[in-house]
C-alpha cells in the first residue's frame, strides 16, 4: 500500500521535485541519510523514478549545506548574528506589527513557493488575509502556472486540469507544445514512450523552437518561433473548420462564442500563419488533421506557452482546439497542463496566489470573502487587490513594502530583471527569508533568516498534475534548530496576534499538520474541487486520491458530461487576437534568447548540486547557439562571449547546437549569481507581464552576442564542498566579470570548479590571493609560477594523489589535470604538463547518470556497431531510470 509506515521505519512519501508527484519509499539510515526507491503502488509512477528522484537520498543529511539556526541582522550593514528562535520570532512579530501600525497592512507582503506543502500555504494564507489583513500573498507559481490557470478559467470556467495520467494509454494523438517532458517530467515521458510502443499508430506532435529530447519521439516536429504559438493554433483550427474536421454537435451543445472566433480565424490561413510562426504550412495542415481525426487527442503543455506576455492567449487558443473537436472529457483526451513544482496545484487550491482564496474562491468576490471569513471566524477579509509577484517587487523597489517575507523560493535567482529585484530587496526595511539550504542568493538580503525543515523531514500533503493528493511523510527529524514551515508560520502568527488581535491567537493553534489539513479540506466543501471528505486517515488507509473526492473515490476526468464550470455551463471560445511577445528583436539585439531546464538539475540547484552524479550531465554554464548564427557573428565553438541587452549582461562560453532554430539561443535557467557571477541568467530576462495572468515573459529576451574580449584566464579545481569554500570565493569573484563557480564530480568525489576571466591580468597581490585564499595553508604544492609574466601554476598534492590545482594566466594544462583528478593517468612530467608541453585531454560528459556511462564510451560503442539495445546490454547505460534513452537514440542517429 502507498500508506503510512511499514517495517524498518520505511515511510511512503512523494518526490520533492517535479509536479509528476512520484511516490517514493524512504528508509532512514543510521548515518543520518535516507535510501529512496520508487513506490510500486503509487499511481503516478508505479515504482519508476527519474535521475533526480533516484538520487534523493544522496542530497539528504548534508549539514554543511543546511541552515541550522535563526540569524538576525541589526541594520543593513551589520553582519548576521546567530539568534534563538525566541529572539527571531520576537523580531519578526514586532517588525510586522510596526509596519501594520505605521504603514497599514498592505506594507506587508508574502512571496512564497509551489514547493511548500498544502498545510504550509494554508497557514500563510490565514496569516496574510486573516490576521495581517492584506491580499499581498503570491508565489513563484506566478512565474510558472498562472497563465495555465487563467487559460482554464477563461475557457472552462475553473482552474482544473481535466485529464489524468492514464490518458496517455488511451490517446491516439499527443500534442506537446512548449514542454520538454523528457527533461522536466521524465516519468510521464516514460509513460508516453510505453504508450507509443504499445500503440505504434499513436501520433506525437512536438512544437518547440528547440529540437529537444522530447522531440526525438515526435512523428511531426514543429519548430515554432518563440512566442508565436497563437498563430499556429489558430491556423490549425482554421484548417479543421475548412476541412470539416470539427465536431459541430459538441460546439453546438457545450460551448459558446464560436462564431466570433471563427470570423477572427479567417485571416489565419496556413500560409499567413506560417509567416508568423515559422512552421511550414504543410506541417500546420498535417498537425491539424492528426489532432482532429484521432480518436482521442491529449495536449501536454508547460512553460513554452505560459512564460510569455501572451501566455493566457496561447493557453486559450490551444484549449479551443479541444473544444472544437470534442477532444475533452473522455479517455485519452483533453488539454493537460503539466504542473512544474511538486505542489503548485496545492497552492492553487489553497489560495497561494494574490488572485485566489481557499477553495478556488476569488478575493474580488464579496460573497467568497464572507464565506472564508466565516470559516475562519474573523469579521472580514481584505477587499483591496493583492500584488502579484512582479508587482510586489516593483512596489518594494518603490519603497511601498516595509516587510517582505520570502519562503521556499529564491527570487534573487529566479525572478526576471534581476536589477529591479535586487534593488527591491535592498529597499525593503525587513526581509524575512525562510529557507532550508545555505547557498540561496536571496539570503544575502535577509534581515531575519528562519531555518526550515525540508524533504524528508516534513509532514503534510501535495497535489500533483492530475489533481491527485498524496501524503508527504517525514523520515528524519529536522537538523539543528530547523522547523517545519507550517510550524514557523503558526509560531510567528501567534506572536503577532498576541500583539495586534489577541482573540485571533487561537486561529493559529494546531497540534500537527493533520489538523491543518482538516481545516483546509473543509474550505473546499461545495466547490468544484470538493475534497472536504478527505482526511489523513483516508490517505493513510486508501492511498492517494484525486479531486473532486466524494468520500469514496476521486474523479479521474472532468467535464465528461459536457457541463463546464461557467455560469451558463458552456465552455467559452475567446476572441483571441494576435500579439507579438514584448521583447522585439532589432538590428542590435537580433538573437531570441530562451531559457529552460536541464535534465539533472532543479532550479537554483540547492539540492541537485549536492549529488555528484547529477552534476556530470551538463557541468558548466553555456550559451547554445545555432552554428549558422555563430558563423554570422564570427564566433568559435567554446569561445567566451558577452550576452547583453538593455537590462543586463552575462559572460559565458558559446557552444554550437544545431537542435535550435536559427536565430534562437538557449541558456539553462539554473545558473544564477552563485554559479555564474554577476546577477546570473535572469540579468537578461524581461518582466513584461501577461495582462490576464500577470505572468512574466521569462522565455524570451532579445539579446546581442559578441566576443567577450577577456583574454586573461584562470581556472581552478579544488576538492571540497562548495558551501564551505563560498565565503572565500565570493570575496575573490567580485573582481572579475566572468567568475563561474560550480560543483563538479571527479572520480565520484565532489570538487569546486572556478573559472575567471578578465580584460587584463590582475595585480600580483590579487593573483597571490587566488591560491592562498582557496588552497589550505598546509597544502603540499607543485608550483611552476612565473610571477613576472602574471602566471601561477600550482598543483595541490597529497603524496602522489592530486587534490586540486590553480592555473592563472596560462590554463593550457586544464584538460589534462582535470582528467588526472578524474581518475585518469598521472602525467609523465608534471613540469612539462604545466608548461603546456603535454597534450590536453578533453573530459567526456556523463550521459547516463544512473550507471555513470560517459559520452566517449557510448560513441565508441556506436562506432563498434551497437544500437540502443546493444548499448544497454554492453554498457548498461539507459537501464536505470531511462532518462538518457532519448539522448542515446540521438547519439545513435548522429
Ligand atoms: N529537470 C528538471 N525538471 C523540472 C524542473 C527543473 O528545474 N529541472 N522544474 C519544474 C518546473 S517548476 C517546471 S515549471 C517545469 C517546466 O517544464 P517545461 O516547461 O517542460 O521546461 P522548460 O525547459 O522551462 O521549457 C519547455 C520548452 O519550452 C520551449 N519554448 C520556449 N519558447 C517557446 C514558444 O514560444 N513556444 C513553444 N511551443 N515552446 C517554447 C523551450 O525551448 C523548452 O524546450 O519543469 C519541472 N521539472
Ligand atoms: N530564466 C528563467 N527563470 C525562471 C524560469 C525559467 O524557465 N527561466 N522558470 C521559473 C519557474 S517555472 C519557477 S517554478 C521558478 C523556480 O524558482 P525558485 O522557486 O526560486 O527555485 P528553487 O531553487 O527551487 O527555490 C526554492 C528555494 O527553497 C529552498 N527550499 C527547499 N526546500 C525547502 C523547504 O522545505 N522549506 C523552505 N522554506 N525552503 C526550502 C531551496 O533551497 C531554494 O532556495 O523559477 C522561475 N525562473
Ligand atoms: S519525474 Fe522525477 S523529479 Fe518528477 S516526481 Fe518523478 S522522480 Fe521526482
Ligand atoms: Mo515552475
């Protein structure tokens, strides 16, 4: 059963990464870590896990990576000091009450996360709206799912993904638009691969400006230009109408607004749309035919649609295709937005957005506010609209926010337009950061740091992409003084209530997470998502359940009866017009930069960077560009470039990648300031908002790319923990425009890789500091310095074993030394090597994270005639989680 505890203290829980919501079985170990296997009973994954889920155990128990006690900073220039929980609660409570008294409740704001558990969010909501009296509570889901939310609400009437995972098995056509499932939802991608293998007639269409690993399974790949999907979807509907592939009866009986949209669609002929979206007109026609004529069509979509200033339009235009063909509410069919974070869905249910109240209610609706106020036993809820994420940081930069409480998200990495974000964080009087790990960029701005427990120390519940609620169970106690998020909120709330509204102290008295869940579940009674009859007891005995839940079973699919959650009961076609994305390319900024996920990293990497095996697939920040664009800009493969626009600039090496559409470049979203230096990747991205969803346009920035002209280089590789070295590191990095610091795994051991570049050689003092700051004082060194020429070459040795090196001014030996540290052969002469007289070896990427199989071994196998099955048999790559199989296929094809 997917239920509570088994023998050996093993608990059933949920993977803390993506919104697939895979079940895991977690067993605590004597050394303070856990082991993790897939839960065969869990209906999301039936035992499967991807590379990230499989290695969850390796990211636990690392105390050096964690925040272990509260810290307080008395003044912006003061250093943070360790404090007791009592002092931290007193300071947080008094800052909040002072701001409310002196500047009103809307001077307080909460910026939260889709990675909180439902119970955590619920209490944050109660605190913000029921005690502070402000709707200024929003989450990083605003950067993520909010255009999907507004797309569903505008067309279907409620924020409810209508499909379920089983639908992969029933679909005749799967349309994947703006989603890289192979990387971002790998276990769902495995389900899709299996469904396709079982039903070879299934057609898969992928629309993405990059030919991703997901596209490798496609029967039809549409290289849509960034931001132009509305033209593609409108033209598909136009073809369906023209060729009479629409379902007139369905439109007639269950929808409204078709005639107006139909008139609009006339201008979107395949030829006209092809000009706008860059997809060949024949391919548009084929996509339309496959979509409409399949027995059941399922669409999967995520950030490629949502993260645009026309993201709501993209969502609506895609949902139109389902309504016009009746591909909704039946097995294998429906518009299925895949949620990103593990509990973004829970946040949407509980009111984790400024625009939502608990139980899918609306803060602008007086009756809804009165219902929630009655449930909570408070006189009223605030009616003033709350600030959404970007608006919140804009208000903060203008000095309108006095206390900003950030929990479980890292805005100094992940919000667009970092210049604004950092100005905002500096301006706010009191920044509270509730965080579990020590490396988050946002901590540098914290006046109060509240150390949080994290997975697998937390107890609560999450909802996955298919509306399924599962229990998250603790397997370890929190380290140090860390506390569960919901408990921290309740602690501060009681302190604040005692000060400003003593009768409300009792609103925050809970014995455990289960009591919070019970109160939350009651708020859903009578609502579309009703799970008021669900309890921890039912989840413990009967396992995870979908909503709505009638007390016995949850509903698999929504809208089977064709009745929608609108006032008329009919789904709506919207008159969606054509709008270009906000950032326009120009002669100067001619490259369309998009950003997204890597297979083995999670966001700002606070957890995945701790797992050596996950750092080897893509080790260092790179800009990917089409070879033709590189030629046009006279750039060499591997050259260091400056990527720039009106908002900011970053430096990184460029790599040729012909899977991109020409004119489009790509940088993984994972490289923030801690890895890349400066302000990280979001120095470049835009905060232009979608007018309906207020979601910013993270997926497109017009940029220029030029040679960096930073000829002086240094590169270092040191055995050790990035967290421990970070203070020394940060002091050094500020002096260099290019200063990359990333964890890398060599021979299974964690190392820190540092690369620096500058226009001219640094002073001899700074040069000397490079080595002395980072290498242990008693290190044995082989040194070949040439101080007069600004050159430092030192290898840190223990006996004959290398532990690291520093190369500054002359980095030719980098490849060979790295190979040696990675278990390769020792050089015949260290002196010859350091002076650049030995051949430099290039180190291969690790393609298969589970079995640690490197690209060079795979390519050698392919040259010997092995196919994917042969590679699996001989090298064992692809036999673990299967996430690398699309890449193995790609290598074989190449
Ligand atoms: N490995 C890993 N998995 C994750 C995460 C992670 O950090 N790492 N994060 C999770 C989270 S929070 C989220 S939100 C999801 C995101 O999951 P996805 O949205 O699937 O991931 P992304 O890589 O952000 O973007 C998907 C694709 O959109 C494409 N794209 C860009 N512009 C357009 C466009 O205009 N039209 C179309 N059709 N496509 C476009 C990009 O090229 C990219 O391949 O992943 C979740 N899963
Ligand atoms: N350029 C670009 N930027 C993007 C995106 C993109 O595609 N491109 N995608 C956007 C999207 S979709 C998303 S979802 C965001 C994600 O952006 P963030 O939310 O900023 O990403 P994370 O690194 O997951 O941040 C979670 C933080 O919570 C901490 N943490 C982990 N567990 C716990 C816990 O249990 N309690 C507490 N209190 N803290 C914990 C982690 O250490 C980490 O610092 O990024 C957005 N930013
Ligand atoms: S697909 Fe991978 S990251 Fe997502 S929940 Fe499952 S194991 Fe975790
Ligand atoms: Mo996300």
